[in-house]
């Protein structure tokens, strides 16, 4: 079998070599691309069995391309190529969903030989997962899978229900060719490799008489059976038999969880701990929701079934209906969305969705899993990488500059004959040494950014706690008391508010009051304002106060404040008038706050 592979590298010679080596194995047909942008266009028009991408490319790199592919729900096998010593890139690649990685070697032959050896099993494994998912999760009929010797390996729940079997361990390795309910002529044709389809009665009493397995059912049922031999032609494929069974006695054609009766449907649906919704794909109306869904979204069942899916899904209405259409047509059954809870909080979810018939009406069932924490871990890795780069740049550049000055002052002091001149240079050296200490203390504070998972903070409690840590003297602290605003932010949020209040008291001069209040805006964001009635911030400093090393005794406080807030998408700016007090506006995006 020949697999279609997309190979991406900005070097045309590497592309040419890769195509030659991989196609020489006979297992691959390689399409090459020299940019991520071109690769994205190729993916829209052409099916590929796998992607191999270099990491370092101009513009968008291989990791960015990997993330864009995974964000669309595409689980195609993805291989990342890196240079030697790129351990962090490898970690980022695996966390972003890469299946394999290879370090580029000096000998392309060895590299592509390794890729060829590992890529074929990976592609087959992924394809097997898709087959398993389609057969066992999407098919509403009973399914059995036997190995090449006719021994039973797996069955789905519909099969267990159909035959009255408590657990598949009861029938594990059951012999297909010893089943007395299968006609002998059918078994003979099956051994010849033919695909078989037949309908006949199935005798449960015969099963019990021959003690084939334990079943809770008795008497007979009428079934339709289709047996398909799996491919034996490839020595790498085990082979076997796929058996699909329909109970014509009950006329059951819908999925087992909802097929028999409202009572059974309600038991399975209601007692499931997974969040489940039944949706009408024609208008997006939520037709039913289990208790787990009510608890998750924060609505009663009566409230949920009055809503449409557009009320909880953050996509546009057009995109939502396009995705539902794909699920209805079984073009896709796995999706990534952002869902809004009753509290206003937005959560990242993965949704498994497919068609189902209830009372002769085609609906969609959806099983929802919250992956917000997983997403936050991925974002934390990106933040950590950004911080490492920032720290490296800051400490190397700034400390080396000051160290150069310190060395110069000490050399001048050592060669001066005048004690007074030497003293001046020693004083300058002391200032430089304090500056180096200052930069090292900054790295200590900065390294804590994003090291812990964001928390929900009550802003009223944060303001009160910050005020308790500061000598407020005669300054009055005011805050909203009517409603409760919770903000999702880094645990260092207390440091941000402390810094704003401490700066106000230190520099406000005429300050008598510090106020905290908030307002929900029409764009869905919340504006949180902390202001004072001091002398305000000069216009000449407004644009630079959040830069490092700006202001009187500010250290790196406002710079850190901005970085801490940015971890969860919160922005900060100073919008007060000079002479009218400082006014800091923090804009909290939709989904990062709750109002209680």
C-alpha cells in the first residue's frame, strides 16, 4: 500500500532529497512544500496520510502549523524535524500533538530510513483507531471482531445487550466456526474468503444447552448477519472477520443507548456522568440534557431545553450550523469548541457528536468533555518559553552592560592617585553593583509568572487584602459592595493591586482616596478601574510607565503588573488626567470573569 505524505521544508534541496529517499521505499507518494502557507492550501484540496514538517522556517514555523492542524480537530499523523540539541522544541512539539520527532542527522539516508520504518506503523495505527471509533461508537448495530483464526476479540455494548451477555469476558475467544447458530454452508463460504450476508433465527436455548456462554435471554430472535473477512493480503495486517448483527425482531436500527425504549434511554442518558445533549440540527434547539449537563452549564433542565446551542457555543451562528451539518452527515464526529456557562464563564471543550433517530426524527447526540485545564497547561508551556527568552535577554543585556561599567569604575579607582577622585569612582561602582542586584531581584519575581494555574479571585477581597499590607495612613479605600466580581488571573494578582495602591500612596502626594469599581461593557468585557485623587501621572510618562526602569522607586512593578495580567488576557492602561489623579483601567475579556 502506498501512503500519501506531505513534506514541508523551506530548503528546496531538502525537499527533493526527502521525496527521493521516501518514494524509493515504495511505501510513500511524497508531495513537497516550501512554506506553511502553501501547505495549508494543499491540505484543503488534497488528502494526506501523514505530514512531515521541519521546525525552523521563515514566517510560520512547523510548531505553529502543527497547532493550527490540531486546533481544527485534524488527527493526521504529524512528524516534526528538529536540529540537534533542540530539547525544548521537542517538548513543545509533543505537547502540541506531534506523534513523532526526529533530529536531523548528517546522513539523510539514515534519517529517512528511520522515518520510513516508524511512519508506516504510525499511519496504520491511526487508521485502525479511526476504524475502531467508527465501528464501535457510531454504528447503531451489534458489532463483533474476530481474529484470523475465528476467535472473538471485541464486541460493542449493542452486541452484549442483543445477546443478553453481562460482560465481553464471558465470550472472549468464542470460536466463530463452532457457533451452531451459523449454517454450515455459510461457514464453508466464509473459510473461502467470501463476504457473507444472511437472515435467520437465533436460538438462545441452543446456546444454553451447549453451554456456549451465559445469557439472560431465552427463546428465539430473528437476526440479519453480515460477515466481512478483513484484508489478509498484506503480511503486516493480522486479518480476521468483522461481524455486524441487526435484531429484526425488535426492528432496532438506532444506536443501542437510545434504541429500545424511553425508560432504557432515560436510564442510560440520565445516569451518565458525562455531559450529554440532544440537539435538533435543523434549528439548533436543545431537545434534551442529562443531569451532568445541567450541573456543568449551571442551568436547570427546563432552562436548557428552552435554549438553542447557539446560546452556549461561542462560534458564529453560521459556523455552528456548518459544524452540525458535518456531524449530521457523519463527515466529522469530533470537534473543539468554546462553551459559555450560565455564569458567563467560557470553557474549552471537545465534543463527540453524531446522528441519532428518536421517534422517527433525526437528531444529534453530543457528548461534551471539558479540556480547559489541558489547554491551560499548553498555554503555560508557551508562557514559560516566553519567560525564558525574556529573562535571557534581560539578564544578559542589562547585567553585562552594568558589569562593564562596574569594571571600568574599579579600574579607574585603582589607577587614581587622588583619594577624592578614587572615592567618586568607588561610589559609582557601588551604584552599579546595586543595579546588578536590582536586575537579579527582577528575575526572581519574573520567574514566578505563570508558574501556577490561574485562580478565580474575588476583587473585593483582593483590594481589602492589598490595603491591609500597605501603610495607608489617612487614605480611604473604597470598593464596590453591591455585587461580586470574580476574575480568572494568575495567583500573583495580589501583587498587581498591591503595587498600584502602594505607588498611589508613595507618589500621589495629595492623595486622600483610592477607589476600586467595575463596569460590564457592551462588547462582553468588564472594565475594572482603580483610581486615586492624587496629583496624577504626567503626560510625558503615560506611554512609558509600564516599561522596565521607569519612574521614581517603581522598580519593575508596573512592568510585572502588565505581564501578570496578560497571562489570562487582561490588559492594563493608565487613563487618568494629569492633576486629577491616577486611573488604571484593566480590561477583562469575556470568559475570564464571573458576576455573582
